[in-house]
C-alpha cells in the first residue's frame, strides 16, 4: 500500500529534495508552494 504525503514548501530546492526522498521510500507526493 502506497501512502500519499502533502509537501508544502516555499524553497524549490527543499521541495525537490523532499519529493525525491519520499518517492524513493515509496510514497506518492502532492506538492504545494
């Protein structure tokens, strides 16, 4: 079962880092800035 995580981040570099780390761990992401 895949979880979904909402990422709210105003720094583009942090957003990319979090998205990559979560996708490697098997989570789907929904982004908001």
